[in-house]
């Protein structure tokens, strides 16, 4: 495994952007039945803003020590690191399970309801283990290609839907209850998983600047807003009939006699989820402190697969796994609470 | 090098064997419906599926049913076991058809993931439905006419996405839908439809 190479900060941010785009294309905009575009837009801006705040403790550690939080924790608390490592490893297994279940659900519902979903998950995880073997640098370089492809796919899907925009039946209103607001905010906050990833791998980046994160988050808001705008003003009530509205949006894109861009959607979601799970597996290795150990990646991938099997067979496990509130709470603990505790305890000895 | 090659072969083979590609069925052309018409005769609703075929003649299957959903089920059960609607492009409803049936059918179209939101939906008189059943080129002609109408009059809804949204719109009480007529040749016009809220 090539783990000693430094990776460019921009490269990592591009992968974070791909990560966020996967969240938007695999999510359900109609989390609540009667929410309007404007309300969702506020949720997006607020969600991304909170996600940005989740970066702050790791940024402080990174700027003061040139280390990521995980290396910092290994250095400062070598005796208690087992607990921190175990928590982060389990958190990443949970996050990988969340994205794997969401992706396979989409695959099952939209592509092939009769396909063997276990084999798909197994093949995806195998590809991720191979990517982990190649290292974070190779994964994020692959992320650049996925990013280029995603730009092309989004441009085609959005521009192909301009003719379908409907401002007669739908307009810029504001409606939705408090619970709708919290639910939708939680959906958009799931991108904050990248703050935990940043806490694990930022030490390996060179030329890091805070503006890289700001630009990534701003680009994410623009993408989310555009995606929502088209889903609301093209699909309208039609979109409420279906899950994974972005898939339906890709199906309604049209250029002349060419109808439907769903193949682009499926390629993009598959490659993005591959990138997400690969980076998460790298983070698991980093959390265990054995970044060069492929066996560790294999063991944890197997654990993710077992969790996936449980989720497919037991509804209660699935409900826990795809619960955005649980994911966000755990993300808060991993990205903010634990790093803050470390900062508090070692505030005078951060640089030692 | 050999190990890498072996791994690649194993990966490709396992993808083919375990993902179901090995026993995938090639859907017979005669099972793919591109056009569906619905009309009412003697109080009964008849759905006709026009199938893709290489022959010169029009191949179709008609079933009596209350809705498109049950028509699909009955057609699969009794006549075309491998019926596929993934290439479904044109839906013609008799202009005398009860509006509730059209509404139910659009509800079905909107909820099925494999059906495109861009399926063209139009009303049609009895003659044009008869013309569809006789001429293989008729569906293409109808689609061209609908496109021309849309270019001329942008407010007319011609696909399932826009018709569905107009029906369920909270803002409008009426909307415009295309209507195909056939006398000596095909013609298309916009027709106002009132929606009870």
C-alpha cells in the first residue's frame, strides 16, 4: 500500500464534492410531503453551514499541528487510543453501511428488482478493498475523473430538463411545518460525514487552505440548490409518486429525439458510492492506526458486508442504519465532540 | 502479472455468473409495447397494446380491463408473459373515455419507475384509434403532430409528466391537452379539460 505520499488538498476537496453529489442524487427531496422549494433551499444552506462548522475542530488541529485529528489522538493518548479507534472504526462501518444500503436500495428499486443485490454489494466492496490497497492518493485521483464525469452528467441532466420547467403549476412559495424543517435539515446534514473523513486524512494533504473547504461547501450548496430547483419545477407532484427523484429527473431529460439520461445517473451513483466507501475504508485503516495493513481493510469490509446482510434481512437493523438523525448525532460526536475534548485537554500542549 | 490477469478473469466471471447476467433472457421483440390505446365500447373499457414486430402488419393484443394497471396484469397473465413497457412512448385515450379512468392510468404511469415521464399522452377520436390499429406508421405520425402542436402552443400538455401535474395542480382548474382527429388525414388540436377539485 502506498500510504506515505502526500495528496493535494484540492484533490481531496474534489473527492468531497463527489461525496456530496452522491448524497444529493441518492436522497429523497420530499422527505416531508408538503415542503416547498424555498423551505428546502433554507434547509440546504443551513445544513451545509452546520456541516462546515463540523470541520472547525479538525481545522484548528490541522493548522496548529500539521496533523489530522486521528494522528493527533494517536500521539497524545497512546494508552487510551483503543477507545477512540474503536469508536471511529465503528462509526465508519456504520457510515459505509448507510451509503451501501441506500445505493443498493436504489439499484434494486430503479434498475433491477430481480438482481442479486448481495453480489452487487460484494463486488462493490471488493473493488473498494482494491482501491484501499492502492491508497488514498489513487482513490482521490480517481475522484478527479468521477468529478469530471459528474460535471458532464449534471450539465446534461439539467440542460435536458430546461424545456420541462413548469412555472404555471409551481411557484416560489414557502410552506412546511417545523418537523418537516428538522427532517429535511437532517437529510442535507448527512454530507457532514466528510468532516469526519477530513479529521482522519487531512494530515496527508499538502497546500491546505481553509478556502478550499469554503469553496467545496459553496459548490455543494449550488449543486444541491440546482438539483432541488429542477426536481421541484420539472417533476412537481409527479416526483412525489416516486422515490429517488433525481433518477426520475434524469429520465425526463431530453435532447431532440434522445430521451432519458438515466444511464448517466446510474453510472454516477455507482462511481460516487465506490469513492465514498473506498475513502471510508481508508479512514477505518487510519483509525486503527494500521494504514498499510490490507488485512484490516478486508476485515472491516467483511464487517460492512455482514451489516449490510443484516440490514437487508432485518427491518429494524435497516431502520437504524438508514436513520439520518442517528448518523448526524454520531457525526457530531466524531467530528466535533471528541476533537473538542482533545483540544480542551491538550489546549496548552497542542504543539508539543 | 499472471496473478493480476487471473484476478481480472475471476472478477469478470463472477460478475457474469452471480449477477444474473448468465441466465438473462433476451426479451422477444413481440413483447415490447410502444403504443397503448384505451377506448370504451358498450360500457366496457378496452386496452390495446401495440407491439414491436419486424412484419409489415400491426401486431396488437387487446384486453378488457378497468385500468391500465390491471390491463398490463391481464395481458401478461393471458397473452404476453414477457410484456415489457420500458419502450412505452405513446398513450392514446378515447376522447369519450371517463376522465377518472385517464386519471387512474396517469397515476399508475407516474408511480412505475420503468415508465418514462415523457410518455406522450393524447386524446383521440374513434377514427384515429382505428387508424393506429391499421397503420404501422401511425404512432410516429401522431408523435410528430404532437411535437408540432407543442412547438406552436407551448401551454398544451403532451406528456404524462405535464398532464399529471396539471391534473393535480392546486393552481389551475383547467388545462389544455392534445386531441388527435382523423378524417382524410391526421390532425391535432388543443382541448381544454376542466378538473374538479
